[in-house]
C-alpha cells in the first residue's frame, strides 16, 4: 500500500497535509499518490481515500464533522433519516465549502445544516464524526422529543450502553429534555417502535415492549391481554430486495399462530403511522376495548347456550363444505352462514 494512503487510513480516512508532513512524508509523496488515484483532495489541505463514506466526505469538505443524527447513522444505528446532513464546525470557522464542490463557498440551499460549537468536544477522535456521546447530546439539543428518545433507545439496544453512561449524557443536556431519560428503552427494535410506544403513552395506553410468545417469538408490543402490535418496515414487504430476506411469509405464519391462540395482531406500516396516526390509534383503542370485554365475559362464566348452538351449527356447515368440496365441480356449493 502507498505510504501516504496507509497514513491517511490510520488517521481515520482523512488527514491534513501538515500532519502528513509531520510524519515524514513529503509533497512529492502526496503528488505521487494523487497521480495514482490512491488518494484525493477533499478540500484545501485535506486528503482522503476513494472508499471513504460519502457523508464523511461532505462533512470534511464543508469544514467540520458529522454530528447528531447524521453521526449516529454513520455508526450503523437505526435512527430516523434526515434529508440534510448535520455538521459541527468550530465557532470561528470560516470559508465553509459546498459539500459537492471544494472550490465553491457553501450556500443556504446545500443539503447541509451547520452547527457552530464553541470548541471541539473531544481532544482526540475521528476527523469526520463526533463521538457517540456528543452525537447523542446534539440530538437531545436539536431534535424533537420523539426523535431524541428514539436515538437514545437505539444506542442502548445496539451499542449496549449502561444506564450510567446514558445518564451522564443526559446530565449535559438542556434542562428541558432531562426528563426524557425515563422514556428511553433498550427494548425498542426500531425508531418506529419507539414512536408508537411514546404516542400510545401520550394517549394513556401503556405498551409492553418485546413480549415473548411461546411458539411464535418476540412481538413488538402488547397493549392488552390478547392485543399485540407489530410495526412493519420495508423488510416486511414481499418486494423487499435488501441484504436480508423478506419477512413477509414469516409474518403471516406468526399472525396465523397468534389467531389460533385467540390473539389479535395489529400491523402498521411507517406510512400509516406518519400519515394516519389518528386512525391507527382508533384501531388500537377499539381492539383493546373488544379484548377487555371478551375477557370480562369469559371470566363471568361459560358461553351462553345460544352461542354454543351457533358454534355447533358452524361446525356442521363446515363439515358439509368439506364433504361437498370433494364431489364433482357441478355439485359443489357453499352453504350460507
């Protein structure tokens, strides 16, 4: 490997010219690596390697580091997507560049939001993104309650943070959002689950996260004895083409198993949650009411004789359907229920 490329990779994929010179490399070495396309110039005085993350290149080209949700996403966390990258720059930063052109000055329409901070919040770290602690702190400072809690919950679940470490970050956050700490859960599998849990809580409904059902597995949430909620992302669609297999068929197998148990599973897509939450909430409330009423009737005693008679009739009709279904096509008919 070219010595300049090796040095840049060891520096975290980005390095300044003065740092390369301090390591004993010369301008001739830098020019040779540039000519061989082993490295490229990100902005004046900064170099990187061709396979550096695109979001990282944009941040360094602007003149700062990824922070907030943009940084959390770069760590591989399942957090809400942001259309515009969030970049932290020193408070005295100047000559910020466009994320797509190192020769042009940044303009307002560029897909980058800049945060001027007093000073770097860590002496040693990545040249293109802040630490997890500072990224979460930025999310607490600049995002809504739901998004900030979703970020904190994702860190607890996937980065295995301790409660003490989480509390230390919240202690540095503005006073208005310190009370959000009690709403963070390391059980949420996605930010969609976090949103549903919070929105239901706002409506006075407590959702038990990740209940385990023998023979079925873990479900996203339970809101009553026999009512469950599943939040479906893109991987639940039959046309899913991601790296993992679609769970469409497996989801239907699980729903069938739950129905045999006498349970109800409400499935919501992200589109439904964001666009029609009031209807989703109405469906949850109706299902809970019906479930509790059924539980109360079962606790009161055996089913009335009339209901038992109806069930016997349905079994008889079902047997007739099965019998006629085996005869000639012209003799098949479905009895009226």
